[in-house]
C-alpha cells in the first residue's frame, strides 16, 4: 500500500484540534500572556493544552503537543503513553503542567489517596464523583497501592474492563513501550502470520496466541485492552491511552497511535476512530473515521497543500482497498492545516437512514 497518510491517534474530542493542541488561555481571574517564540514551544502561559506523554526521566516528562515535543514537569503523576489535558505554566523552568482551576477546585474536595485517584481521572479528561473515587481507591489499595498501577487502573475502569493484576501489569507495560519496541513486536507477529491463510479472525487469534512467545502474546492481550473505547456514560472524548498499530507492511513501519470512541445516536451505535503518525515523506498525518454498522466516512489531513495533492492522487488506491470492507463509503477526503499545528480531525457525519 502506498504511503497515503497512515494513521496515528491524538485526542478524539473537539478541543485543541487545529490549534497545535493548544486552546486559548482561559485565565482564572488572572491575566495571561500571549504566545511568544522565546517561550518553550511558543505556548502562552495559562493555555489549556492537550498532548501525549512520550517519555519520562525522573520528574521530567517529554510531551508531544501538536507537532512539538517539549519537556515539562507536572503537578500530577503522568505515564508514558498517556494523553492528557492540562494548563501550561511557563513561569517555571522547565514549564509545568497543572490541572485547570476548575479541576483544582474539584481536587481540593479530596485528600490523601483519594486525591491521587481523583487526579488520575481529571488528567484524562474524565468526570469525578465521590463514588468513582471510592471504588477505584478500594481496587487500587487491594492491588497493593503501587503508584505506577493507578493510571492503568483508571484506564481499565474507564473501559469497563476487569481490573485484575494481570490486566494492570499488561497495561503498565504496554503504555511504557517505545515506538521502536512496538515495531519490533509487530514484526515478530507478522513473521508468524506470513504465508498463512485463515478462515476466520478467531482462527487467526488462536494461531497468534499459541507458541512460547510470551512477549507477543502479552502485547496482543494489552493491545486488545487499549483498543476498547470508554464505557457507556463517559465522555467519548476522554483522553484514554491509544493503541499502537503499524502503518504499512514494511520491515520497519512507522507506528500509529489510534484512539477509539463509541457513541449512540437514535439507538444506533457510532464508532469514531482518530489516528495520526509521522510520515517519512508526508510529515505529520492525522485523520478521523466515523462508522456505524452500514457505512463509514474517512478524513485525512496533512500540513502542506503539495503533500495533500500527493495524498489525493493516491485516493483511488485507498478507495479500492476500503471497498473490501463491508461498509458503504460515504466520504473520503483530504485537507490541510497550518504547518506546526495539529491538523484538525474531521469526523464527517453519516447518513443514518442508510
């Protein structure tokens, strides 16, 4: 398949898109400064940002906001692979990620371990209630109260998955993998499947799970957990950790981060998938897919019009590949966003009458 954009997963929600992951400053009664090239990333102090934790070194986090990778500290514990929503405070060196004033007000209602649990929910853009915090704190303490486990427990709770010791360990490990490590594991999985045909997905999964390659088996189990959307009743735009997917079939494929959400409209389920990755020749590529049980729409965005034209020339090939999916393709298009900004993910609505 030609490189036509590929897939990588930023935040699913509407906030932050098309603005480099940065929302306008929302100062809580205090003036905030405007973006300045002299500041790290040119981000105004007090801006609400959405991003992805790509690394951690002691108390320092490496975060991707829009197309920039920056270093910052955080007032709440974050985990590699976690998406987050926080205030950017550039009055410190390095800058600090802080919860919004409204979230801090909510956090002030809790103390001790409850405060840590509430922060785990808030940093993922999720609502918080005393009942939620009490339930997760009980499960966290039952699992030993290990600080590194709290993020994985919040991820599992949000997805409605069993918060067993194995599932926690799997997600902690999965979220800590680097892009290079993920690529190597996918390579091993593909080698096991090469030249084989399967009569059903169930048969394929059975083959993948057999053998003595614990790393591949653990990866697939964790991958399945990360691919679950938020459970009903939660905002589908919550910032849950994305799943890793290879973009192409090469020996060293670019890796995409993909996030899933499920909503219900007129008693019919609608899936939304956001994806993005760093193309070797196309640069940052973001997109969104909307689908129900009958139809789908796909939108892709890149930074420059010349790159968008290249992608458009490949759309017939992509359309042919998508024709193998048993869904009606209602829309397939390519757009652009300003260089340096995170391309806005368009989720085109579907004709629900189909």
